[in-house]
């Protein structure tokens, strides 16, 4: 059973993500503390401090989050006293530049399905940080940029296994 505080954290996080998807920079930033940070671990891009996060969101993420056909499927969410960990699978067709995830890569038109883990820290009722993890090798295999032959990497198989583990 979640506490009222934990339910509020989930609501703020969901509002934050929806604002990113909607291209609403003002609401995205309003859900965050005055000194947030964001780090996409595989690339590693993001921002630190209000100005750094604002610049990253404005220039690389908000309204540019994913192509229009993006689907996000929550696998699990764990809520502590000051942190949320969300496990999800994100699927999309690579039809637009995704600077935060695939910096410098032109659209390939290929389908991608990848597992993500998002760690969201809170201070009070605002997002203090986001640390976002995904298997970049599996994404690059799906885009045809890595040949998995002889390597310990797979394409979408790991995301599909996460959605249907049996």
C-alpha cells in the first residue's frame, strides 16, 4: 500500500513525463527543484543545475523526446520515501533525430524496442534528479549499426523477454 506522499511522487513524475512528451517546457521545469540534474547514462548527456537542465530539455528533449509512434509500457515501479525506480519498455520507429539517446545519428526508419530503467530522486514534492539507463548496444543492433554476431549483445529480444518473461 502506497502512502499519500508516494502517490504524490508518482503523480508528479507522470506529470513531468507527460509534459516532456507534450513539448511543455514550462510544466516540465515546474515539476523540478531549483537545482536538479539529469543524466542519460549510456550517452552520457543531460544537464546540471536549473540552467543546465533547462538548456538540455529545450535543445534536446522536450518536444523532441521520441518519434510520434512512441509507445511506453511500464513493467514495474518501485517507490521509496524519496525515490522512484521505473522499469519500462519503449518502442518507436526511428524517424526523427533523438539527440539525447542517439546523438548525431540520422533517422534510419527502423523499429526499436528497448528496456529502460529510470531512477527519479525527489526533494519534497519535486523531481531533484533523473538517472536514465538503457542497453545502448541492443538499440544499435536494431538500427543496424552493430553486428551482434560473435558479441554478447542482442537486439529487441531483451525487451520482449522483459514484457513476457515466460
